C-alpha cells in the first residue's frame, strides 16, 4: 500500500510538473496570482480565527466571576456543614447519658404496674465488668 501511494504521488507530481511546463507564460502568471491570492485569503482566515479565539478567551475570563461566586457559595455551605458537625460532636461529648438513662428508669418505675415485667440488667453488667477488671488487676 505504501508503494502504491508513493508511486501515485510521484506520477501525479511528474504529471503536474509536465502540465505546468506546457502552460504558456500568461497562464503560468495567472496560476501564480491565483496561488498568491489563495495564500493571502488563508492568512486572513487564520487572523480571523486568532481574533475569535482571543474573544472567546476574554469572554471566559469575564465569566470567571461566575465561577468565583459559585466557589464562594460552596465554601460557605462547607463552613456551615463543618459548624453543624462540630455542634453535633460537642452535643454528644457534653451530654450526660447517665443522667438521661436515670431519668428514663425513673419514668419507667413510675409507670410500672404490678403485671408489667421490666428487666434491667444494666447494673449487673456494669458490676460484672468491674469484677473482671478487678480480678485481672489483682493477678
């Protein structure tokens, strides 16, 4: 395939050169003018595209204010979430769950009827854990 392409390119180039040599001086000059005009048109098109690209870049830079606003809003939301997280962690760290469970036990005791059975093994579990730790430390 490469040989066929190169052969076609060579034969085409030789044919174009032969056709150019067969042209009269007047036709050669017209061909040169046409090539010059085409070259100038291409230069103008490239310059236009460069200006379009510059305008596009300027527009994007102007729109960067929009991105700055969005970035600021996201940062504000992130700060709010961080504050809320800190508040929740502080609440869990500062709350006294023993007082709350004592309050719940008192409410259950007050509401208990003779027929109700409430099993509370919390105290036994805590006592067992303390006994195990004491046994380990004595050994």
